[in-house]
């Protein structure tokens, strides 16, 4: 994720979205935290981030993430 996060940091991105797997989302957010990205105002991801494991694995790096839900969870 390092090259992606570097581009986000260099361009001053204000929106971050990862629509892939839970593991990739966690890696993206942890790398962004390591690189000190502060310009992103909205971090979002698909419904995989609704999984409780997202918070367990991501810790403080994933706080404040918006998870888009196309249907209500059961």
C-alpha cells in the first residue's frame, strides 16, 4: 500500500476509498497512519468494513471510517 499512500500524501487527497478486502482496507489505513496523512477528511470503504474484525484488526488506524451499505445487515 505504500505507493498508493505516497500518492495520496503528495497530492493532498481529501477522500480515501478502498473497495476491496477487509485486509487491504486495514493495510491502507495503517500505512496512511504510518505516513502521517492528515489531509484526508473522509475515509470510506465497502461493506467489508462493517465486520467487527475491521476494528479489531485495524485499531485506532481505522477510527472514523464510513462503510457504505447497499442493504441492511441481518
